[in-house]
């Protein structure tokens, strides 16, 4: 197999059914690509009680600085109804210049292209004047407990230090070269249980319907808006994602209601300040007597989800400039810097070094018939190759 060919690389990776938490052969395939280039490869299995064991990979070429990390994941989401696919989800078939398969853009495609880019660089110039590493997890699409977090801790404990990181997630909304992600919004989730008194619907004065309070509390969470946005981030937004009474009887007032929510917030508030504001709004909603005239404030409990994602913005001018220049040189487009979208493992990497994200067009990720134009694979490889050259040249200047 020629590692310099991103199409062949991606076909090899897609044909490994690495649905979280299965390794599926994908990390072994990547190791086979990197080892002949001189990378020292470590396979790290992370464990934690109550969660599946996860295989991860760390590979490094070079022993000196500066040190550039490429990060990503080989695990993919399930294919879903395979009969709905026009091409087998793990077949990596090419039809009309389009390569089909689960993980094509999210994000085996980015890994395939960066592997090809570093192989081309080594073939033309030898090893970089510093170090390049791959930090690849098998747990990004899952609970993200035994993946990037623990792999970073393991590598850092070994003495690994990085000067910058590129994450190969699909960042472009329409065309290759549209967008670099230079930060991410914070994410906070919680589940609220509102307590009432169960009873017969014909005798409401003997009961206390928690649905009434839940409606007021969810309304208080979503309105008014938390803010109007900041210079680098869009407005914070909270959505109620589920409401459940567990009640199957139509003539029984339920004893409790549980609802969950998630907020994606900007840098106008810290995580702690967001949580304080949410509790304030919940208390205001619980005290609202519009739907419960004459009743005391509703009783409720809140459980916060573990590991809220912290908002961050990368301000490393050299990293951003090197990548932007490489994109413009290869596509003619000046990429927009953006902090939109969901979260990624960049939220963990930011604690170790500056990090940006750039990869393929993400329109088909997680969908039936996930696919990527073959031409985009070659174009992204050229962008990555130019970026590697520019980043190390700028570091030496």
C-alpha cells in the first residue's frame, strides 16, 4: 500500500468496521501506514470501570522540537439501516468520483490525508525539522472517557510536549477551504426532577401536578436569551431535550416530571456562572404561580452531567496563519475562522497546546451514504502537506 495515496489510505481505513468501541482493525491499518515512515508507534488501551476498554494509538516521528500534533479518531458511528445505503457502508466503493463509506468525512478521511501528506513530506524532504505525532483515539463518537483524555494524560506523563495541534475533523460547511475552527463553545447539560403529589385528575385539589411547574421552569430556562453573543462567538442557546413523567395512565396526575437540557454557551460566562444562572432561572420558574395559583414554589432537584465542555478560543497567530496560508495557496479561498458547531476532542487538547481544526466538508457525516469526492481527498492532502512545510519553516524563522 502506498501511504502517499489518500484514496487508498481511506479505503483501507473504511474497510475496518471500527464502530465505537470496536477497534475493527483501523488502528492496526494506521500503524502499518506510519511505521515504515519511521514513526515510533504505541498502542494504548485505556480502561475505566463501567465503560468499554478502548484501544488508542500514539505515534511520533522525530525526537526534538518544535512538535506538531495531528489528532483525530478512527471510531465511527453505526451505519444504521445498511439496506438504505446505495453502496456498502464498509465497502469504500468509488462511484462517479465519489468514495462512499462510514467515516469517509468523520473522520477517517482527515487521517488518511494527513498520513499521505506526511509521507509525501518525508519522501521529498526527509523527516521534519522537529517532530510530528499522531494522537488517535477510538472513543470520540462514544462516551469519550477512555480516549483522548487518557491518551493525552498517558503521553504527557511520558514527557511528551506539543507546540501546536491540528485536529482533522470535517470543518467545512460547503467547500474545502471554507472554514477553520479556532475555538468551540462551552457545553453544559443537566437533568431536573420536579416533585409533585400524585392523585386522581378528577380531584386536582388533593394532588399537585408537577407538569405545571415543569412547563414554567422550562420556559424560564429558554427565555429571555442568555446573551447576544460576543466578538468571537454566537449567542448562547439552551434547548430542553426531553420531558418525561413515566406516566402511562391518562387519569392519574404524575408524582414527578424529569426534563433534560443542554446549553451551548459563549465566552461571556464561565461554566460556573452558566450553572448559577440556570439555577436562578429554575428557582424563578418554580416560584411562578401562573399555572399553580396559591401553591408554594415547586420542589426540584438538578443533576449536572459530568465533564462540562469549557469554552475556548485559540489565539496562536503562527498556527492559524500557517494553516490559512496553506489553504489559500491550494484552494484560492481565504478560510473563515469560526467557533460554531458542536464540541470535539479539541476541548481536551487545548489544555496542552494551541489547537485548531480543519478537515473535509461535513455535509454527509453520520448520514446514510456518507461520502467524499476523491478530488477533495487529494486537495486536502496538498493543503496538509503545504501546512506541514509552512509550520516548520515558520518555526525555524
